[in-house]
C-alpha cells in the first residue's frame, strides 16, 4: 500500500508518539476522506495533540477510540501497537486493513533502501554502514528506529534504515538490501509467541529483496533463512565472503574471500559480535557496488574513526580505578552475554534486570556455566531476582539483590576492586522503571557520580 492509496479513504492513525505525528503529517496532504488520531492509553512518548495536529486529525481516546478504529478503512499503527492488543484482534476479525508508517514509506522507496534489522546489533550495524558510506563519499539519509522517522526523511539517492520487528511486520515490499544481524526470541508479548516473532522479523525478506546480507555465525538466523528458498543470500562471516581470519602479519584481519582488507584492530569496538556486525556492514557495501578491495585503505581509516555507539559498551573511567561500562542498550540475554564476554578477563560485576517480559534467561546461565565466568551479578527489579535465582547455584557466580539501579551502583562500587569493571548490561528492557534506555543510562551515570565520595 502506497501513501497515495489513502486518498479518499477513512484513515485512523493509532498512536501519538513521533511515528504518529509523522504519519498524520504525511497522510493529510494525500487527501483522505477522513483522518483521525487514536490513543488507547497515556504513554511517556505521547506528544501534546494540539494546534495544527488536532486540526489535521482530531484525537479520540477511551471508548470512542475503538469506535473510530473499527469504522476506518485503513488503520496506520505506531510500532508499539502489538498483534496481541485486544483492539488489534478485533480489527483483524473485522478485516480492517492495518499498516504502518514504515510500510507506507517503503512502498515508494524500496529500490533505494538498505534496511537493517536483528534482535541485537542492528543499531551498531546501521550506524557503521552509514559511517563507511559517508567516508567513501556516498550520500544517503539515515532513519527508522534511530534518528528520523521514515515518513519525515528528506529526498535522497539512498536510505539506510534501522528497522525494529514492529516496523518489519507490516512491510509489503522488501528493501533493495536487507541486512540481518541476529535472531533470538524477543518482544514475545507484542508478537504472540516465538514463531510469530521470527515471522514478523523476517517479513523484511519476504517481498522481493535484491540482496539479503546476514550474519552466518547466527545459527537460528541461518536456519530460518534456509527454510526460505530462493532468497539472494550473502552469508557474511563465511570464508567465501566477508570474514575475519589471520592476515599477512599473523594477526586477525578482515577479508573479502581470500583478499585481506585491513586489520580487525582497526575497528575499536570490542567483542566478536562487533566483528560480525562489521562483516555484515561490508557485505552491504559490496551489495550496493562498493569495490571493497580497491577501497580497503579508506575503509580501514573509516573503521578506525568509528565512534562507539552511545549506551552500547561505553566505558566510563572512575578515579577509584574501577571502569564503569554503560551497556543500557542491552535488552536481551544474548546482548548481555556478548558484553560479559568482552570484559570477562577482568574482575567483573554485572548489573542485570529490568522490565520482565518473560524472556528465557537459560542462555545466559548456560554461557556463564560453560565458560566458567567469574563475576558478581547484581539483580535489580523487575526481572533481576529471576535472573539471580537462575544462576545462584553456579560456583563462579556471586549474586546480590538491589532495590534499584542506584543501590546496585553503590554495591558494585563496594564489591569491585580497582582495575575491575562494573558493567550495566541489564538483559531486559528499561520500561516500567525508566522512560527508555537513555533515561536508564542517565540514572546509571548520575549514580556513579553520586557514589564516588
């Protein structure tokens, strides 16, 4: 469905955050027969609905909101509105067309778009692709789940989008290049189960992508793609594509097949997962026509200047000699595993816990047990106690409960020696206790300052 298909139709925009605002501003000029906005509940992301917005799309709340949704020809939902929402179930039963702003935009821009998604690594990979393209002189715009909402993006020759599972779910056209970083169960409450989550996430490749670049080290992702024959796959991480292996000087180098490109150490980001993100990013560049071998020197320089993603394994040095690490973007067990792996060679304290969405923390326990990681885990509400209960029998793990993040920082400072690390890698979303991951990060950093005395 294109934006122009909304002309002369009754349209309800569900959600009043930035995506809802962008949708109203994009749809109104098309000329719908009726345009309204609907909000089923108050959220921290809601914008004041007044002035021009209220004129373009009057806001309906409470019982009237559902009524307006059910009488609409098309509902444009914001990403937070999940498949399991009772109103969504009614809309599906009534046969009302439901789409999203990203899907409307993609229908008109897919041939010029790189879409990046994954259960982890998508933000880093999106920013890395953009950084490398900029260094090579390829103009583009960045948006989606980070930066600018897609319906507000200016005209450009190319777009690089980070796409959440929510944004992928409604797509009816795939981007020219779909980049996939990882696949693990997440957002099960939104999707309605693990199989549904995978289906919604991988909807990005179901509608004619020109190239699918994926992290071949991720077994679940590889298996899901193998079950979808006919896709034009680029398996990043395999010897015949972009991968990391011993180079001409014996250290680890990034390669394209047999051709060494530059040392792995050029990219300052820690962890194997960032090697994989880099290989996916380079695979994307190759897919849009960049000669990686010819450009390897400029690529090396660009990799070396890549700034660390805010709130992703960001070190904060402290006069005590302890290194605090902000990994507030960690919302699933697998991202915490990668963060712990990066610092397991030092005395380590890890703060875990956040909104409890019923995620299975067995992979985190298995990792700690299999690798014999020695660490102290401090659990904060709401999921922290459940994580601690799962790992308390491991002989190399010490568990401590805390009432909140500030207390966790205080405990971490008291129990971690100089030269050690206090790592905030919650393995859980921030909502409920914080506005978002950035708010959680601010509280963490302020607690570091407040406990320094």
